[in-house]
C-alpha cells in the first residue's frame, strides 16, 4: 500500500517551506535596496534576517553534493580573502583603516554570497524553484531600471529634457550600470537557453524578456556609463559566441 506520508520539507521535489519562502522575499528586497544610498543599516538587517531564516536548513544539507562544483571557486575565494587580511595586517601603513574597510565591504559581500548559495541550494530542491528565484532577481533589477527611466522621464516633462549621465535614485550612474549588467546577464542567459532549445532561465514569456532587454538598453543610454556599456557589449558577444558554438555542435 502506498504511503500517504507528506514528503520532508528538505526532500528533493518538496515545496519550499514558509521559512525559506520568507528568506527569498527578504533576499529579493535586499537585491532591490542594495545599491540605494542611505540603506546600510537596512541592508544588514535584511541580510542577517534572511540568513537566519535559511540557516536551519543548512544543518540537513549534503555538503559533499553541494560543494562538488563550487569547491574550486570557493577555495580561490578563501585564498583571496586570506591575502587581503594579510595585506591589511602586514603591509598596509594603516592596518586599522584597512581592516575596517574589509569588514564593511568584503565581509558583507561574503555573507551575501553565503546567503545566495544557501538560497540557490534550497530553491533547486523545489520544482521550478531555481527558475522562480532567478526570475525574482531579474524582476527586482528590472524594477530599479524602470524607476530610473521614470525618473529621467519625469525630469524631461518638468525641465524639457531627459535626465542624462546621472541616476540619482541609485546614487550615480556607475551603480546603475553595475545593476544593468547583472540584468543583462540574466536576460542573455535566458535568451541563449531558449534559442538553443535547452530551456528558459526566467519564468516569463519571451516578449516580457525582450521588453526587459529594451528597458535595460534604454537606461544604459540614459545613464551614459561607457564602461558599463562596454561590459554589456562583451556579455552580448559571449552570448553570441555561445549560440554559434551550440549551433556547430548540432551540425
């Protein structure tokens, strides 16, 4: 007789428990506010709260399976972190200031990485969870781009010309350029997967992905960060190279 027992929350194929869903919501809010000025305390609150919610699930994780593909990059990251600490202590003429910078910037990034790895593992265990997580991140980034475009349009309606070469919403055009390139990476990965028949990354119709791509290009034009535009061009060339390689494999 088949068992009617419900699957464990951490079993493959099981839906995400409420605690993990709450962690995802907090993480997406963190993605949205991370580059906004004056939100340092809120960033740390969201980051630590999301990590606290997902930590209990990590105790049941099969670390051998999780770390198999990430072992090399994580080892290099650990070596780089150790080198930065060594520089701050032994080489920097102002060790206290250098350690303070590492604590305020590098440590936060490492904690965010830990949260991302944990949420990626938990989302991958649920049907369609990884795609929904990627979609949520892309939509959070697209919302930032849409607000920046609206800010430029509002400036144009009130002063007769679009706001160019500045994005006050994120504190500057360089911050927005960084966010746009993250958005470009998600969109191009999705489009490449669709074009090669290997599946979509984002859980949305193709027209919506295309609209996000147009929005990102528009905000790139308005922000006017040349280095950011060059990075997006490189990403586009990499995606094109992937498509050519995939087509040659089929021939």
